[in-house]
């Protein structure tokens, strides 16, 4: 039985973490390394770190900082932002990343996804898609940290990325992002009903129930959150307990929840 994952998302801007509402990343959260160390103690399954301004400069990813972060990260570590060529991926993996997340560069060069999958395996690449709802009742994909309308329909784009070898899709609703009012469940369900690869729900989580809904109602394989973990008393361990109580299988290494270190939390 596949276990549902709980994944904190960290948005990296210049020298620290930020968070905002609807991709307005103006609120500073704090430095990256202490956050990584804290999450290591808080029952997370994976961590995602995205440089939200890397697309503006065209510079290579900051491999030195990634190396520092990865040394203190003891769960699978995904890095995104500014990845435009296979060489970037190779250096990030050497620096300690386990996976990479590609978003903006894929619109200009969809073949990049294929190259990464062929060289490093499908499990290495997460296709990140940021969307807004449109007047046609669907969703349109946006690039450059949600600033540019790509003109792409989310379903057709996600299917193309899957066919090119993406191992997972991280889907983020720009309109729900940072609101803590809940995920865009129809969006998530539209993808999970069409894709054969896991879908990570992102954008809008504000309570454990929102995460339960994303999994049980919309079919998400993982739930990602930022504001909920930064600005409330909710914790990844609490999220797992709520999911388990709703009949969702999750993985735990926290004795207070599982009763046994390393045990699975399975639905009763």
C-alpha cells in the first residue's frame, strides 16, 4: 500500500525563506538552514525548496548553499528554481538534492524533462505546475513564479510532462496559495483522474481537514504546505495523525503517534 506523504514547501528568496498570498512572496519567514533542521525533527516525509527568484537572473543554482542545506536534511530533498539545463541537475544531485523540480524552463524547452528522466530516472524529476482558473471552466498554466500566462491548459500540459518522463506533478493553485482556505479540490481531482503518476497537492492548506480532503476526495498522493506550517500550530506529525484517523495510510517514525518507532500508520 502506497503511503501518503506530508511535504513542507520552503520558498527561498535571496538569503532567506518567504511566504505570501497568491504568489506575493513578500513576507519573510526566516533563514533556510534552521527551518531544515526543525523539519528534520517534525515527522516530514520530504522537503521541497524552491528559489522563487532564480528565473529573474539566469544565474546557475546556488550549489554551495544547497550543499549546506542538504548536509542537514535527512529526508528526500527536492530543489527547484532556475533549472534550465541538464548540467544544473547533475550539479544539484552532487550537491545533495535527491530530486529536482522544473517549472518555467519546461515551457520553453519541454525536452529538458525528457533529458532529465532519461539520464537520472523518472523518480528524479517533479514537474511543477502553477495555475489559475480561466473563463472556460478550466485552468491555465503560468510560468515565471506565476507571473506569465503560458497559454497552456493544465490537463494537456500535465499529460505531456508525464509522457516526457516526469515522475510526479506538483500542482499549485495560485488563487488558493497562502490563503489557508483549502486546496482547489476540483483542480486536483481533474489531474488525478487523468494522470498515472502521483500528484502532490499544493496551495491553500490551512488545516488538517484540508489535507484529508485533498487525499480522500481528490485523490492526491501527497500534500504540500507552507503557510500552515510556518504560521499556525499545525505540524506535519499532526497532519499524519489526522490522515491516519481518516483511514489514510501514512508513514511515521514518531513514537507518540505510531506507538513504535518506524512503524506504519495504517487505516483501521
